[in-house]
């Protein structure tokens, strides 16, 4: 037994006994064991003097011991009022007087406003203790109250203080789900009318709008699918700045000051938020597993959080780093390039390419099993193959002893597949969309730096030993453009004075590369060829360069027949043209005049002509709309087809047979639209005739009342008028048609 003065010590070791591995039932049977264990615990805790008070009798039954008391650490009657002005001793009494008037009305209380001894100013908060918890709860009504322009009350209970104080410095968004379902992400692809979707970002009446439309040819104009109605109803803004589709069209990414949000599904529900302050650019991995975000920091500032990579499905940040010093394609972004399957991410310096595995985010390993970069002398740029983990790197010539080189490297084995060396030249790389060919466009230079000629060296990357075809062009090459999913490519040329513009089209045969057609362009303003994703058809356009002079907007719609003959389908224009986009199905084209965002300069010159037009691939205009402040207009991308290549080829060969079903559906839709138009027109005509009949009846009634009709009849009887009728016939034309 213990003396009463050692009650709290008894409670303490009683709790220790209850937590011991020996069960209480066993302890009650062995009183001496309880005595010894208690004494040992007291001695262990430095309470040897207290241990002397333990009696050596039988003691109380262990199961009947009073449970240890727990300390009440809550403060239900206390609140903390924060975000107060930090004032010195001279103004403390005045501030306290204002607080007394606001706080004392909730009940009797005591206030404590601590002072910082270093600055002799208050910390900016006051601790208020009321006589009961109800008054403290009522005082929370002051939360959000505006004391002045710079200070708004933040009222929290003392019990919430530890939670707030223990929050990490880095913001971690709260997640209610570990991941989200993607079962309905591609429902739009099963649209019965086989319609495509278009995203618009523009400003109307000083309000930024983000809208997604169905491209419905039967309706005559785009049909709104979603325009942020849910966000507008809740008083929120769907997008603060830019908006992007993901590469396969599964997500819409909206830019906000705190980061980006990803939306998906038929109703465009928010799936995940990814935080980054003032995000400027994003880049999805091709498989949509990751998204890379950049806050625009210059490499010289070097914050460790300038670049962040997130795993989309979980919303987890998997890597952060500084802004690299070099961008592979020049410009400000992107600094990193994804491999075609999203398994690797590469960046470069002036002498190395760093390739990371996206599973571990470590550098790929060399022959010794160590993570290391790929090393090159005087590295200029690199590109991934669009279909396959192959890197193409171009290095610059240096001191005549090190010629310029093109090197193809397989990843992750680091095996060098091919290389080509050149001297006194400039070069640009162009991958074909399927990764079957790589064109190295080499411009030969004289010793004085003057252009001599241009060689287009075509590497057949899928064939054994990677053979090369060389095409020489004596004129100035203005642009090189691969056919989508095809073996043909086009080249725009002009003479040294920029005159005599021509279009050259080549095809890669089994043995060699051949010129199949040439075409003299009607204007030297044409500067780009935009091939359809499925090939065969293309648009030659005169586009405005970013930050450059305005364009005439000339458009040539053209195509190649099966036997490689050129067909010019239509000529048109879209003044000050800036954008030309094929839809993923290669059926329709958007041409647009867009202006840079408000943060960019020079956008004012496009504002009056801003708008977009929809065309068929033959060049027939379907719709045109002016939008004074149009920033973005983008087709929704498609995911890769699930059909095997052989099935796709079979469908193309028998396209007329497969299209009969859809032609019938289209004809039915057209007839429905025509019937609806006729009904509407007949209804309007009938309504108009009813109005005319009512007016005629009203007129007759008034004429009868005021005697006008009788006076008119009497006047006509006194006139000697005669009515004559003449008929003239004229033949406007004759058309003969043979009916079989």
C-alpha cells in the first residue's frame, strides 16, 4: 500500500502495470510479483524513495485497482483571434479598447495579447478565455470580420491551434480518393453521329469563356457540349488562363494561379488538382500517365521547384527540379522530351543527354550498371522517334577536327544504331509520324557562310543497317513536311530572291526516292504544308509567323490520287491566318486567327480579325464566326486506334462499302433536317398569313365604319378606266440531259 501523499505516483506505475505483458489475472494470483514489479518500475524511474513506502502485505486485488486518470488537455473556453495589427506599446491600449467592444458582447472573458521582446510590438493575435464554452463558440462569429482594409479577423479555438501549428510549410492538397475511375473517359468516341469536338477559349464582354462544342454538320453550326455551366452556377471560374487537351483527349487541363486541374468524363468533372504556383507551361507524357509543369523560372534563378512532375492518377508529385539551361528545340519550352511510350524522359546540356526511367526517375544505367548520361561533343539538339525508343542527336562541327554528326541511339541499351558526319553545313531533323524514316535536311555552306545547296538525307530506320536516300535541291528550301502515316513528303522552294515558289512532292519507293510532281505556286506567301493525319490530302497555307508580319491567309486545298497525281481541289483565303488544324479523322479543317494571351505583346493587331472557319477536306466552307478575342481553338485528339494495321488497310480499300451505312444515316439526318425546316417555314408562313387576314378584316371594318368603301366605289364608277392584260415570254436558256 502507498501513502496518500503518493497518489499520483501510484496512478503512474498502475498505468505501467496495465501496459505490461503480464496479464492482470495472473498478477492477482501472485501478489509478490505485483509488489516486485511495481518496486522495479519505481526504481527504474528514479523514484527509489517512493518505493520504500510499498507495503509487503497481500495488497489490493489488481483487477480492482482504480484506472489511471487521463489529463484533460482541451481548452473549450479559449479562442485565438489572429490577423490583428502589430502595434507598439503606445497603441496597444487603443487596440485593446477596440477589441473589448467587439469581443465582450459575447460574455465575460480574460484577454492576453503577448508582445515580441525583440521588436516591442504585439505578435498580431490575442488569446481570449471565456467563462463557458458556449460564449467561446459564439465568439467565432467574428471570423472573417474586416477590421480595416489590411486586416480581416481569423478566429480559431485553442483546441485547433496544434493542428494549425503542425501543418507543413509546403502545401499538400487534400485528397479524398487514392485514384479515380476512368471507365467513362472515352464515351465521346462512341457518339452515334461520329462527331468531333472543338475547344474554344475566348473573351466575351470582358468575361473569359472556355467552351467545348460538337462539330455537327447537320446542325449547320457547332453545338455546345459544355461551357462550364456547373462552375458558373456555383459562382466559380472554370479556367483562369490557358486550357489544353491531353495527347489522347482523355483530359482537359485548365490553368489556375495555384496550379492546374484535370477534367474528364461526359460531364467534364474535376478528377484531380495538381498544385504549382503560377504555372506557365505543361507537357503530358504520351501515355497520359504523367504531366510535367513549369512555373516559368529562368535557369539563372534556379529554384529547386521550377519543374514538377505529377503522377496523374494519384495526384502525387514524383519529381521536382530546377529549370535546365538548354532546351532541345530552342525557345523557352519544353526543356524535357518524353519518349513515345512515356517510359523515359530526357533533357540535355551542351555535352550530355540525361535520360531517366520514369519508374524510378534515375538515370538509365551504362555497361557497368551505373546511372550515367549519354556524352556528346558540342551537342546541339536531340529528338525522340515518334514510334520507338530511339534518340536522334545532332552535334555541331568544331575546329575542323570534329565534324558535325547525326547519331541514332537505342534506349535503354545505349546501342549506337547509325551515324553520319558532315562538314560546313547547317542541319534540321524531321521524323516521319510513324518513326519509319528520319530526314536530315542538310544545307551546305561555303567558306564564307553562303548557302550552296540543300540535301535531304532520308534514313530508313526500320530497315537493316539503316540505308540512306539523298535528294539534292538547288533552290532555297522554305520548308519540309512529311505526309501523315505515309511514305511521301513535300518541299516548298524558291529562288535566291524569294521568287518562283514551287511545291515538290517525293515518294519513297522500295529502292529509291522519286520526285512525283511539281507545282508552281501562285504566290510566294505560301510557307507551310499541313498534311492530313491519315495522309493523301493537304493544305498549303500562308500563315503568320509568331511575332512576325501578318499573312495574306491564302489557302490551297489539294490531294494526291492513288497513282500520285496532284489535284488542286479549291483555292480560298482567311486573312491574317495564324492556325490551321486537321481534325483527327482527316475529314475537316479549322483555320483561325488567334491572338496571344493578355500577358503576351502584339496581340492587338489580331483582335479585329480574330475568329475561325470550318472546312471540309475538299475546301468547302461549312461555318465561319468572328470572335474579337479568340485565344485558342483546338480539335479534341483521338487515342491510338485499337484496330490492327491489316484491318485498317482493309477498311480503306473497301471504304465505299463501309460508308454506305453512314451515308444512309447522313441522308436520314438531312431529310429530318429538311422536314423540320419545311415545317418551320410553313408554320411561319401560316402565322404571317393569319396576321395579314386580321389586318384585312380590320381594314374592311374601318372602311365600312367611316364610309371610305362607299366613297371609293362611287369614285371608281365615275372614272372611265379599262383593264388590259399583256403577256411577254422570253427564253432564258436550254439544257439538254441524256436520260438512260
